[in-house]
């Protein structure tokens, strides 16, 4: 398995992990800020353990090695998380999903303006098809009077795009410590709004799983995989999260998806699979010539 394929696989696993957010929020009956507090803390500690296992005595050196790019990526990730939660409180999930579907285009546009990067037409075409699929899933719904929420969702997409560009451009920089910093910044920021010590033991166990599997593993896979593929491809594969999130509640809670959700989800997955297949064919053809 070459480096690019490994990156696609890791980012796909990241989308699977992130897509379970709806599953966990259904199980945990706490306010959003308290969930964010424990989710970030458990994720940060888990990633720190991974770094310590990998680096041994060089753990502190690896943390210091992230430099400004790592700190910038961590701040973008934290900001995207906060924008996302607040966007969901101020606008419809449909609007947030449609706006996030534009992430590949934002990534390509910012990369071109900021770093002079160009993307293959197939990547951009797959991004367009993906956005159409998500648009079908949410029925093209709009939420009048929710301008603030839509702007927050757009801010989330921009932050994610910048983070992916930083991770890709500084692929030589150890970014796992940056992911750890991002996770640990969340509880610090939300502390004034959370009630972290008013949590029952069963909920604490669920929060532990929420933080380590959904957020922690998602961040690890996204950070490591994002250094192996282009930033636009990273954003494109991450759109798998939307249909997968619907699948979670369908399988676990028996909530049947609508026809639009089913059709849109198939389009999204087909676009990503088609792009990966085409990219692999191009690389194989290039390697044999």
C-alpha cells in the first residue's frame, strides 16, 4: 500500500470516527459545553498517551517540534469545533451540512490564492458531485433568519480548509502533538460555560468513549492521513462523514433515512470511491511508464 493510499484509508477512518458524533450525543443527556469539555479532555489525554508511546524519552522534544505551523493547525481545529457546535445551535443541520460540503472548494481556492496550489480536474469534479449529493440529502433546505448560524458554519469550513492546508504543506512537522493541543484547548475554552463535575458515572463512561473514539481517533487519523494526500482530497474524503452519520442513527436507533438522504448518500460515497479509483489508476499508469 503506497503512501497516498494509506492517507486515503486513514482519512476515511477519520470520517467514520467523526460520523459517530450523533450516536454519542443521543446517548449522553448533558449540555453541549459539558460534553465538549470532557470530550476534549479525554481525547487530548488519549493522543498524549499515543505520542508518549511513540516518542518515549523524546516526547517533550516532539511537542516542541510542532512550531508555529502546529500551533496554527491546533488553533484552526479548535476554532472549527467551536464554530460547529454554535452553528448547530443557531441554524439547521441541513444548512451546516451543505456549507461543509463546500470545504473541498474552499480548500482548493484558499490553496490557490495562498500557496499557488492547483488541483486535478478530477478532484474538483468529484468535489462538485459530492456537494450535489449532500444538497440532495438535506433537500436543499434553507433556514431563513439564521444568518449568524450560517456564517458560523462557513467559518468552520474555512478553519477546516486552512488546517488541512497547513497539515499538508508541513508534512515534515510532527502534527500529532498539534492534534493533542487542539483537543486540550477545547475544555479550556468551554470551561466557563460547562458544569463538568455534575456528571453521573454512566455518563462519564460514555464521555470517555466519546472523547477517545469519536474525537481522539478521528483527530489522529485525520492528522496523520492529511500529511499523505492533498488538502482538497482530504476535505473531499471527509464529506463521507455526512452519509455515515445518517447510517449510524439508522442502524443503532432504527431511524430510517429519507429517500433523499439515501440517494444523496449513495452519490457522495460513489464520488469519493470513483475519485480514489481514478487516482490509483493514474498513479499505477505513471509508475509503469
